[in-house]
């Protein structure tokens, strides 16, 4: 809406810069605004290919500065405390799985039972999910490396077997109100979970365990840290997390 009324051949660098400044003034994060710039940049690259414009002004407009946030991770003892505090929490299986395997939140939200081989003790990441303007959408993983198979530790296999039984009971209780989408970690009606539900479950459990508040994404860093402390190589951790490069894993 900030640049949509401008003819594409009249769009200038100053228009893109003003758009980004307005979005930040309206409360959007610099990272989100940078993603919006990226969408516009991709659209203009397409326009160049169609010979509609000769240059990409979004490419030339300086993106907002993104402050790198400090990475937080739980220690092995803190992970144990968190797991103990999860008793009685409906999303216990999700939090244990994410913390054990280093899954992204969207990967856990989109996981289906067809992706899980409990007998072979593996899980395959094929898709990721998120909510955009309140609507849940799914797509391909973040990168080609993100499409991966991960070995399941025996405690996680046990948790997922329990989850399958629990979901069968929930499905019977819900009856026709249940949305059967074969999700491993569904909402109470069988449909996709919301990020808020996951965050609240984690916050409750962290508070119960008397642990500092962290993001669900920090459980991914915790998985990597605990794996390295247990003797895993950085290459093993890269493959587990689905990072696009070894350098990214080493840097984080």
C-alpha cells in the first residue's frame, strides 16, 4: 500500500526508503521490514526480466539495520528441569521433541505422522508452517539442507508413542469437531497449532521450573549446545539443525 500507486517505471529509491521508514515507525521490526524489502526486490527483478524496468531500486535502497540478538541456550541440567516441569502440559511432547532434535517451530507445527518412523526411529522434515495475517500456511523448508531426516533418541520415540495414544483419545472425545490432518502436534481440534499456544506452554513450564524465560527458538540452540557438550561434531549438529552451511553452525 505504500508504493502500490506508483507506476513501476516511476518508482525511486527514495520511495522504497520512505516505505521502510514508515513501516518501522508503525512498529514493525527491522528484520520484518527487511523481508518486505526482499519481496519487493524479487518482484522488481522479475520486472527487469520482463523488460518493464531497467534497474532494481529496492536493491539500491539501504535495508534497515538489524541488531543481532544474543543467542540463549539451556544447559543440560536446565533441560532436565524443564522436562520435569512439563508433566501435565498438553504440549509436553512438542517441547521435548523440539528441544531434543533442534526443530524450528514451524517444522514442528507442520509435522505429520507420515513423516515419523517410530520403528526405524527417524523423522523426516518435509515442510514448515506459519501464520501470516492470522491465516495458517505451509510451504517447503527454509532451504534444501532443511529438508532432512533426523535420528530419534529412544526417549523421544517413547514420548511420540504416548502422543499417538493421547491424540487417539482426543479424537474420540472431539468426535465430528475433530479436524483430521494427521498432525503430530495439533491444536485441540486437530487443526494447526498457533504460535501463541506454544509460547504460553513454554512460559508456564519455564516458570514452574524456575528457569529464565526464553523463546521457543532458543530450544533449538539448546539442542545444539547440549549435543556439542555430549560430544557431537559441528558437522553432526549442522545436519541435525538443517543449517545451509557449516560456517553458519560454527558462527552460531
